[in-house]
């Protein structure tokens, strides 16, 4: 897993790659995912780099793959994932992939074009066959010509042609037959009537079987029309109108024998075309099977090859143009693996000269690398959302593994709700390898799944705090016998029946012997759930608990800053920053915690009525006064409080001026003139020990390292003044901010109690069968409201408040978060996990 408490040591290195083996070496490094490459040609256009031709060839192959994938989807096939991760192809293999992919694409284009042509021809012949069949039915009847069994005459009252004129007009009548879209029939019929003035007879009938529309691909039932007319001018008008309505017009033989012969000929052509189309479909299926088999592997190979050439475009050539130089950020512990990968790549390419890696000193701040696993990744994501840790800064994530679920559980403490959350997370953890869970498309679900271990711990801690609060769906559980004895109090007070009838609430006096037998073994005594002053008791308990935990949490954050000071060799900050900060926090708010515990220990139930108010003592502490009505907790309390306030106030100027004055004095003692000769080696470019990408401004500005020395005293003083004001005011506001633990805990408990009282209690109407039937929908409503309100909404609210307490109140004490992640060049997306 690597170092989780602090980012790993990362160094700048140079790779010297032989031109013949550079491709194989980069491929091997990409498989291992060890290095982040830097661009050594930032001012060169992407179209002017050395390997732009190879990148374009990869893009052309990707276009071909996109066409092949579209053809697969059009055929109703979904290309599956690549079964195994193939390595990047060599030059010959890449040419073979390119040739085969283009050949398959060409075959698909030709076969698809032939299939479309055959389908169109077959549909045209079938439409023609239906036109001849329906037309023969119309024209073979003894009735007047153009009168079908279900004619749609243009006049509803009388026929256009008188049957007596049939013999005189028979030789002059001609026909126009075809098919038309059903949506255009009405307009087509109306326009024919108006344009031809009734000198025609039109018959329309639906086709017996639906056929595909070439324009939209939908299956529709076409309408066959047969128009009989006389006169050449009328025929020209009919043909022009048919063309305007996109009708498919077919030649209609005048004699019945010719029509019969045409029908027979069409049957033979349709049969031949059907056989040809079936063979074409089989061949197309074979080609698609071949594409589906090789496409996933080809796509991965070409993507890797393109990524390699993009990395090679970031490299720089040496003077001889025979060696490529690359600059990389590399974890120090992986340098041996890098050298092994370069050796392996040189061997695979057949090069006689091995490539090698060399460390390069730099003034720049390296990227941050914190290796995580599936358990720690969720907690690290919470920290990174605030800001990526600066290089080698203390990482708050390992401490958040415990503190974050615990602070969440303080606000969400309930055994029942915590158990539901725990079981939900446990289900995700047990089936985390299921592809169905991992490959979901819902973004909200993926968020829950990625944080399954965080939810698991939040549920477990909520169960623990639920036992402390003694709440399970707002109801108390009797794990141990209560420490309060009602029978002893009744025997001592001699409560009569009349007294009990007139007093619904009874008081238990702990000063009576035997009434209170000591503290409850674990958590809160269940008898408090029956008390009328239950809320007052919990208010006092949870408010003090929130203050104590908040001050401990902030103090722990300040202590973590010690590790940063020691690691970055800034030991003066231990005296000038850490010590004043701890004195200020402990002298004021640490003393408040002491008062809380001292009052708990000193005063018992016997003398609780004379116990003083801590709040008034704390206010008098800042005012340097004492209150006669509020008795002191211990002798000499006022002088002690005055000394503590003076110490807290005295630590402020030390915190404000200590670090700036120390750096100013140290700078004045060690100030030495800088000669021009010392900068010359950097200006030469690729001298040993210098980055080929370094500039004079990088050294003069001191880079971005956390221990970079600022020469401007005013800037140092302003930075320290802002830090001092923020810290001193933040100690007050942050302590008050932790009271949200008290507020949300009480809100969650009250919502649980309201939901039980107003919903679930109504289901217990009786012990009969009717009560059992009523209980089912009541419990269903209670379960839905519990999940929707108390688990989802209240859980999200507690999560956000716990997030704020970690980001602002805790991490603000020691965490800068001004770094940037190490993004290694890797073919696998989860290299570091």
C-alpha cells in the first residue's frame, strides 16, 4: 500500500532512449504505470512534432474501428469487452491490423451496399406483384371498367362512366398503377379529381402485407392505386401528380394474358432474389462475426499505440538525433523497476544498447503520490476533495478512517439506523466483485459503491454510539438492569393510591439510600427514556460531550503539525508556532474541559444543588472578575484563571512576530552576494544535475517547495498575521462549531421519536386479526419514512457536517493542501490501487 501517512518520495529523472527501442521501452513503462512524463516541447505545435504521422495513422484506424462498431450495432450486436489486455503492437503488427481492418471495412461496405440494393429490388418486385394482382381483380370484373369490389369513386351519387358507353370507350382507356404512402392518399385523390375534372376512375386498396419504408425504415402498409383514364393529356397530368406525391408507378399491361405472364415472371425473379439475399445475409453475418471477434483487441492495441506516440512526441532528441531524452517524475522506490522495464524494452526491440534512467536534482516541488487500496481510497478521496496534499505533507486520511465515522456517528447515533446502514454497506462489500454492481450507469449509485467501506464504518460506529445513547429506533433497550429503584422510593415515600392518582409524575431522589445504586454499566440508563426531564438531561450531556470532543480533535490537529515542522527541518516553528498555539488553546478551552470533568467528579447528587455554573466561571475568567453568587469550584480558582488568560494573551505576539523575526535575522546573518558565474551552468541548458526544462526564473523564485525561502519580509509578516488572526478567532468559532454534534444528535433523536409516535404507534390498535392487518401498511409507511428521512436525508446531513468539521476545524490546523497528484502514464486506469 505504500506510505499512507505521508506522500512518497518522488524524484525528477531523465530517460535516455535509443530511437530503435524507444517504442518498446515506453510500451513496457505504460504496462507498469510508474512514471509521469513531462513535455519537453511545450512551444512546438502538435502538428509539427516528430511522430505526428504515426498519431494520424492511429486516428485513421480509430475512425475505421468506429465504422465497424456502428455496423455491429446496426446489426443488433454489442461488441464485448476485451477478454485480456493485449500489449501495444509492433510496427509490422500495426500494419497488419491496419490492412485487415480496412479490408473488413471495405467488405462490409460492399456487402451492406449489395444487401441494401437487393432488399430494395426485392421490395420493388413484391410491390409490383401486389399491384398486378390487385389490378387484375379490378380489370377482370364484368362491371364497368375501373369499378373494383370496394371502389372509392370520386362521385358518391353516380358513376362517372355510363355502362352503355363501355363498348365505345374500351379501346381508348389506359391505366396508371402504383403504390403510395397511406398518409398521402386523401390529398392525392383530391388533387386528381380537381386536375383531371373527373375524366378518370381511381381505385385504392391496401397492400395485403406491410413493407419497409426506404426513407424512414419503418414498416408500413402501402396503398395500391389503379387509375383508368382516356386521353393522352390526362395521362400526363396523372403521371406528374404521381411523381409529386412520390408514388412508385409501375407499368401495367393492358391485356390479361400479359398481366398473367408478368406475374409468373415476377414470381421467378422474387424467388431468385430471395435466395441471393439469403446468401448475402449469411456472408454478412460471417464478416460481422469476424469483426466482433477482433475489434475489441484491435481497439485496445491502437489506443495503446497512440498513447505511446503521444508520449514520444513529448521527448526531445539529443544532438546526434539517435537518442530520445524524456523527463519524468518517478517514485524513488520504483527506480529499480523503471530500469528493469527499460532493459526489458531494449531486449524486446532487439537493440544492442540498453536504455537507462538518471536522477536529476530540481528546485520544483514534485507531485504528490499516496498509494491507496480499495479500503483507503474512499477516505483519501474525502481529503483530496479539500485539496491534494503538498509534497511530503502529513496526510489526514489515515486519521480520518477513525475520526470521520466516529464524528458522523455522534450525530447519527441509533442502533437500528446504524444496523440498516451497516447491512447495506456489508452487502456492497461482499459483492464488490460483481460486474453488475461495478458497471452501473447511475452516478448516485456509483458514489455509494465507491464509498462502501466508509458507509460500513459509519454504520458500525453508529451502532456503538446508539448503544451509548441507548436508542434503537428512538426506543431504549434494557441490556442491564436499571440502577434506579422505584420500589425503594415507593417504600420510603409511602405513596398511597390517592397520591398516585393525583400525581402522574413521580420524583426519584438519589439521596435516598437504595434509590440510586451507581452508574449504569454501559451507556445511558433506560429509565431516562421514561423521565419527563429526559431532554434536559441529554442537552447537558451532549453539549459538554461536543465541546470536549471538539477541543480534543482540534488539539490533535495542532499536534500533527509537529510532524510537518520536523520533516521539513523547520524546528524553529516548534517553539514559535506550535508552542504558542497549544498554550492559547489549552489555557482557554483546555481549561474549560478541565472544569467540565472537575465538576463531574467533585459534585454528587447530595451537593449538586450548590454546584456552580461553569459558563459563568468561564465568562468571569475573561473579565478578570469573580461572582459572589457563583461559588468557586476549587480554592485559588481566580488567580489560576488570571494566569491562564495572561499566558493565552502573551502567546499571541509570539505567534505573530516569532517566525517573521526569526527568518529576518537568519536571512541577515546568512546573506551573501550571488555572482553571475554561479548562474552560468543553468543557462547552458543540459549540464549535469540540471533539468533540460529548467529556467532561470525557476531557481530565482525558489520553485514551489514547502520550505522555499521568501525574501520579502513584508510578505512573510502579512502571511503570519493572517495565520495568527485566523487561528485565534478560529479557536473560538471552531469550538462553537463543534456544538453541531449536540444539535444534530438531538434532532436525529427527536425525529426518530416523532416518527415512531405518529406512525408506528398507530399500528398497535389491538391484538386481534384486524390489528395485524392494520399493522402491515403502517409498518410499510414507517419503513419507507425511516429510510427516506432518517437514513438518507439525516444521513446526508450528518455526513456533510462531519465533512465540514474535518475540512475546516481539523485540517485547517496543519494541512495546506496545495499540491498536485502524480498522474502516471499507464494503460490500466487503476494502476495505484
